[in-house]
């Protein structure tokens, strides 16, 4: 069975490799392009002022990677040895692993239970809401979309910020990276057009990817296309786009493969 992974380049490879190892004809078709922030000075200033926040929430693996790419030499956070004691919040295992690679220690990271397979802001809130109080200061490291369209990250991020504010916390934001719609080349468009009706399974972990696919293939009907999605919001976006068959799955790879198998 053929599977198209639509995650940004750099994030897709693990899924593609695992699916190929399991016998699928998996390929990557990135439908979101990720770029460094246009205002690195804002991130650098956040690092200089890091002591003022009690916790830092990273909305994605890209948030971790791009924030730490601008970390001043010699600065240590999210570890027992750090002079500045802070908590790091992440919603899923990809961001969690990125923090570990960046030097954070597991004891200083709060995230949903990886075994539960629920990797969103609501699951993270259930873990950390007991930390919130009047005077608590939270920095949210986020991305921005160049064309101004919304994203799944934005929905969850804003919901989380509202919960924290309602609990008495002060919430600040810094933009660490940018997302934009990629420009598919002729071969990629041909791949997308064929996959609209040849039984290929589209794997979506973002509603933004679906919107970008529609923009890049504006006249393509999707009624014969099949998709596996990692969140109900993404499932709604796929159905609204016209995908004929949509399966919702937890974002863990074993669950995704089970959902793909259910389409055979």
C-alpha cells in the first residue's frame, strides 16, 4: 500500500522510514515549509530575559529547534545543574525528544503520557494545571504562518494560553520560526494528482497541510482520496476538503499503521 507523509521536511523522515520498514511504499510530500524567524532578535531577547519566566511551553519540535538555535553560549536551562530553574512544557514525543537533544533533562520536562497517545494542548493542560497560580509567568514559543492562515498549533496554543490566564498566570509569546505554503514542482503535483484516486493513503498531522494541498491543486477533486489524520480537527478539515474516506488515529506510529491497515 502506498502512503504519502505530508509533514515538513525534516520531520517526515522518521515516519517514512518506519513505514517503509513495515512494508509500505511510503514517500514524503512536505506540504508545510518551515523557515527561521524573520526577527531573531526577539528570540535572543527572550533568552536574555529567561529568568523572568517560571516555565516555557514549546508548541512543536520546530519551536524547540529554532529557539535553541539562538541560545547564547553558556546558557543552561531545564536541568538540575542550571542556575535558572525553569520547567519546559511540550505536547508530544517529537518535541520532548528535541528538548533532550538540546540538553534538557527529563525531570524538568512536563508532557502528556506518551503511552496514552494523546498529544495536544488539552492533554498537556491536565498535566500542568496544578502549577498555575497568580503571578506564575509562562513563555510560549510559537511559529507564525507567512500567509496569515491559521494552524492547528495556533488553535491549541491559544486554548492553552486562555486556560493559563484564567488560572492567574501571565502569558507571553515569542515567535521562533515561520511556516509557509510550499510550491510543488511538476513531479510533486503529478504525484498528488495520482494519489487523489489511486488508493494511496494520505497521512495528515496538520489541517494547514490540507489547506496547502488544496491551494497547490486547486481544481483537483478529492472524493476518491483516502486519509488518516492525527486529530479530530484535522479530520474535519479533510472531510471539508472533500476526502472520501477519513480515519482518525492517535499520532503514535503503531496506531497510525493500524489505521492505514483498516483501509485495505
